[in-house]
């Protein structure tokens, strides 16, 4: 079927963090202003309707009228195996799949399970803030292998610095984000192989957050790092339906661990988590019948990205931006205006009444940046950019 992603679905009154969480958003310090005219584009969930087969599957679950404790049937694991083999040519064994109620939850479990207080963990800033939180809140040492941006805003890995940090005997883990949030990089086969080899040689465990792996531009290819490694025993991969199919509220991350010893350690620390029957039926549905919707979604987001870049070139040429290889996130550099980050924030959040995420949340490397999440109906995105542009007119 043909999906209309331009349709504006009113999410107010549906317990949405973005649209109903004004008090919480103010407490988070994102804005001093939140009202019925606010356009929130700060968090990575979509304002777009999900696939019809998923809606049908959830209705079937509701119609049963009983929502007791649930199991993971064989169809659940088979659906995961089917999806990753077909979409990414990645063979996953059933026993390698471990359910987690969330990616951030799984990340904190991995940090506690495989490192001790005071030990070093490498991340690549600017990066998703919960990476930093998982390290600091658990008393580990943060090692920043900062990504380097060239003049065109394209980010590269500093492998000399990475290997130096990996060789330190106190370094025990590397948390990879691929596709990278917020820069949008999809690391290529050679980069992933080099990261894997360095970590394997230095007994550094890789925890790979790959939950944006299906949300890539139509001309790009995503490769799971476990697929390129000669031996994936030192790799733990996070996958999820949450980002791909806009199902964050159903809490479904799947952790792929090929090393039996690591699987036992991870599950021992995490404990037992049973799924919701809605989670089970949702995953089986989208991994079997969600491809048509996903391809239309990718086309739509690609179009929004192209529109945004063209708009900025015409109306806000001092903003440096590029279409990301993956994710539905755009990383915008406002340094060309020569304004303090606080003033950029004030013009966007308080005057334009649009909520993004300040780049400093992703590390000092993002000080002059703003992150915007674009999977909303294009009319909403266009209105948000129009508002912002008016606040930066000379």
C-alpha cells in the first residue's frame, strides 16, 4: 500500500514525551518555553504512522483480551534471523539473541557486566549522551577518541589515537555507534575491520549500538561490525525495531552475543525480562511485513533531508550541514554566525519556539552545533525551519 507521510497525526494527549511532556522538557533544561505552538524535534522518535500490517497485528493481540505473561516463540527468533539475513546478509544463530527492554538499559548492563569501576571505556564524541552517562554513572573512566571533521563536515576516525587508547591495559571496552548519532556517518568495511582488529589484539570488548542500521539513505550500505570481524567473540551488538519502525514505546532491543561465556555473563547481570505480548507480535509483524513501509519511509526522509539542505543553502547559508549517510538526524553547525551557543539556543528554542538538542550535550566537540530529528511530516519540518530562519535573518 501507499503511505501518506505528509499526514499530520495529532499526538497531543497520547502520553508523548515530545508533545505532552512540557514540564519534563523544561526541567531537562531544553527550553524556557513550551506551549501549544511549540514544535518539538529533539528526540529520536517519529511523528509518522507505522506499517498497516503492524497495526493489524496489534489489533489481533488486543482482540484476544488477555495480556498475561508472555514467552518468546520460535517465530520471534526466526523473524530476527530472516530480517538480518535478507537485509544485511548477516547470519545470526537463535541462541545468540538476548532480549532487552531497551538499548540504554542493555548498554548499562554491558558496562557493569564486563568492566570494573575505574577501568577505561572508549567512546567517539560527539556522541549520543547516554554513552557518557553509562560510563560516568557506573564509575568507569571515559576515554574520548573524538571523531575529526573535515572542511565539508565529514567525520573521520583518528585511528592513531584510538589504537593508543586501546593499548592501555586499563582499557576494557569500546562503545561503537554505527550509524553514528549525531554525525550520521556509516563506517565502511575497512574502518570497521580496523576497529575490530585493534580491539581484538588488545583484549578490548566492542559494544556496538547499531539500532539505526536500517535507517540509511537509499544509496548507502550498512555493515554490522560482527559480520566483518574475523572472529566476533569480542563483539556485542545491539539491534532494535524501536528506531526502524517507530516502536520505542514497546521496549524491544535484541542483543546479539556470539561468545557463550559473554552471553552467560550478560544475562546473569541483566536478570530475566519477559516481553509484552504486544512486543512479540510487533516484532514478528514488522520483520516479516514491514519492508514496503520502510522503503517508502526512507524515500520520504531522503526527500526531507534534500529539502532541508536546500533550504539552509538559500535561507541560512552560514549553517554548515550535509546529508547524513544514516539515521534520520541532521547535525547543523552554527559557528558561521559568530554567536555564542547560548544566543543560538535562545533564538531557536525561545524565540522560534522550536526544540532541538544543543550539540554540547554530545560533548564539547558539538558546542556550536544543533541536532534536529527529521522523521515528522514535511509540513511540520518546513514550518520549523521557516521559524528558525526568521530569527537569523540579517
